[in-house]
C-alpha cells in the first residue's frame, strides 16, 4: 500500500530551516558575546597588571631619586670635608715651613758659608750670606738644587767682594752673595710626618 503525504511539507521544511538558522544565529551571538567578554576581561586583567607594574616602577624611581639626592648631599659633604682637610694640612705645612727651611739651609750650607739674612716672600726666599770662596757658593747652589726636599730652583743674584776685619791686624777677604730659591710643595706624607709630634 502506498502512503501519500498531502501536508504542505515544503512549508514545514522552510520553518525548520528558519528555526535552525535563528538557533545558529543565537548560538553564534552567544559565542561572540562570550569571546568579547573574555577578551575584555583579559584586557582588563592585563591593564590592571600593567598599572600595578607601572606603580611599582614609579615607587622605585621615587625611592632611587631620594637615594640619589642623599648620595649627592653626601658627596657634597665629603668634598667639603676634603677641602677643609686640605686647608688644615696646608696650614700645618705652612706653619712648619720656616723650621724646615732653616733645617734645609743649615744642612745644605757647606763649610765656609755663613748665612746672614733670610727673607721669605710667599713661596720665594732670598738668602744672603758670606762665603770664603766662589767654589763654596757653587757647592751651596748644587746642594740646594740636588739634595733639598723643600727648596728648588736656586738662582744666584750676585756675588761681590767684601772686606771683613775682626781687628786691624786680621783682615780677611770674603765674598758677599745673595740668591733666590723657591719653596716647593713637599709630599703630603713628609709634611704630615714633619708636623706630627715626635714620640720620645
């Protein structure tokens, strides 16, 4: 026996397709909304993390700037203290310069040289004296040039004949001389050693 469906099957099939289409559209919309929501949440999370990271970096920068400021202040204080220390050492050296100058001149003057006057003008010293011979003056200049820790650049100004008489019977012919020398800056260790009190 043959069954014949006389119902409008095309209309029914169209309705089913339409329903399936709208169902698929709804599912796609839901999936799209879910993806958009997930992406939004992910971006929100990443933004929050980046903001927290940026805040941490800003806090570290602020802390480092404070440390840099402290270091700059410490460097300024250190430079100020070094400057004061140098000033004190220079004063100590200057205070001991006359003593060292006299010690050096006494040590370097050969036999037959008698110093009569010493005048200091800043770092220049004029030495006047009496010598028995020209050779003694030359030896004195060599000694100052080669062996002095405190004096340098000896420059002979003049040598002239002088007559010195102790009495009428004893007349000696001597030489008056004058020279200029420069005071050189001694090593700081030498200056400090000279200024330190000697222990007995």
